[in-house]
């Protein structure tokens, strides 16, 4: 049997890459996670809503539906076991008008199809009893939804990988890979001390650069690499007391879940993200977007005071669909797609990728033929 530097190399030390490394480590493999930035989780994973999703919306039989529900259950257990702070606060999906009530019924039906626990339909009076400042015609309650400390979660994953004898190597960009005769890969890593690693398995989970990374793997067919789209979302923070204890979501918009409310673990209210497609990742927050936020938010919180929103941060999601196109499923492409045994390439891991991350890691291990976890 060939000797390898590591059993597996994972590209990308965001939540999903680290979760993949964790899943492989749990199977007794030595793992190296390569990260181009100087710290873990500096891309998509650090610029999101930190919401633990219930799994309500995703189409029957999709990876998103299955991995979100499985991942959410695993995530709460992992947080409990690793002392990662979370608030299982629940979520209200609100009907802003009578016309939205029919949409809520469709969401409820899909949530039950997806095996989401505890879903309830609330009348207007019941919703307002829970959240008196809310304006709605009715709502769905998802009690399993919540928010959590995503960076502490990623640190815990890193700790698990390193405790199992693996390494999370920072400031070390992936520069390419070549299949080896007899199986495995030669991986070229850059940075201050460029090196070449060999591994039996290769997993690419670099978020926004997924297409670029795949194109740098010798023999990876260009025609199966999906087109990259960048979905920018801005967030505004509420200056003042948080109005709601629970997550508040209007019905989804085309291509995304839309602007929503959360109370973060520090007790402040945050609204976002909106959605705008951009040519390149861009993390600026345009204060001139505030009027649109006020208009949108006042549909479900008419008491929002003038001047209460402050520009906060922006994130960019690695979408594989453009404006007006149907939102596709996660892509976890194994050898039957690209023809390279021992490689799983991830594309389009946006929401609910953070919630799904542990289940994505398990699915990646299975697709590599590693059936048994511990």
C-alpha cells in the first residue's frame, strides 16, 4: 500500500471544511485542512446569520432537506458536548397579509414532509401573544430553530481534528492537485513555505472559490464545474432594545430566505440579509440601503423607530444559480460525476450549509466509501 503524508486533505477551513475534516478524523484518518486565510472561518462562515435552521422549506428528497434536519440535530448535540453557546429560541414564519396564509400552509406541509419536529400553525392572536410587537395575519412556529456561536463551533471542530492527530494549516492556499498512479493525490500548497503533500482522499470545500479550486485539479472535467454566482447580503443592526425573542421570517423570496430578524446571543436585534448579485465578493455595507430595510421590516414590525438601524456587515454566498433561476440543491460531487476516485468536490454550499455542516461531513465520508463512523 502506498505511503501518504495524510490520509485526507480538506481544502477550506470554514464550518463545512472543518466538519468534513472532523467526520474523517472520527473514522481514524489523519487529516490536513488547508486554509488560505490567516484564521479559520474568515469567509462565508463568519458573515452569515448564525441561525440554526429547522429545515422547513427544502424540496422533498433533496440533500438540503435531509442534511439540514440531520445536521441540525447533530449540531445541538455537538454544541452541548463542546460547551458552544446557543439559544434554541424558535422561529416564527409570518404571513404579512391574508394572501400569505396559503403560502404558510405550503411551508407547513413541506416541513412535515421533511420530518421537522414540533411545527405549529398560529392564529394572529396566538402569534401576537408570543410577540406583542409583531404585525401579521398568522404564523408558523418552528421550535427547533435557533442561533449559536459559530466561531466557537469552528474552534471546537479544529480542536477535535488536532486532537485526532490532524492539522489545520493556516495561510496555506491550495494551488493544485494531481491524481497519483495507483490512487490518491499529490497536493500543491502555497504560502510562505510552499510544499507538496500526498493523500489518499481529497475534499474541496472552499466556499466562494470552489470553482477555481476544482479547475486546478488535473483531470477534473471543466464541463461539470457549475458556473459561480456571488449573492451579496447586507445586515443592519438595531440600536435599542430587541423587539422579539424569536427569529422572525417573512415567507421566502425567490432564490433565498430573504431579510429576517434575529436576536443575537448578545441580546441585540439584527436584520438581514438582502440579496444582490455581484461580480466579485464585496463586503461593503451601503448606508443608502437603509430605506429599503425600513420599508421591508415595517411590514412585520411597524414600530421600528426612525434612525434605529445602523449598517453592520455583509456576507457573500457561493451560489450556483443566477437571478431569477430556481435555487438548486447542494452539490457534493464524487467520482461518478468527475471521474476521479477519492475526491469529493463541494459546490453551492450556501444556506443551510452552516446548520447542515456536520451532516455534510458525514455524507462526504460516505461518498468516499468510508461507511463507518464512531
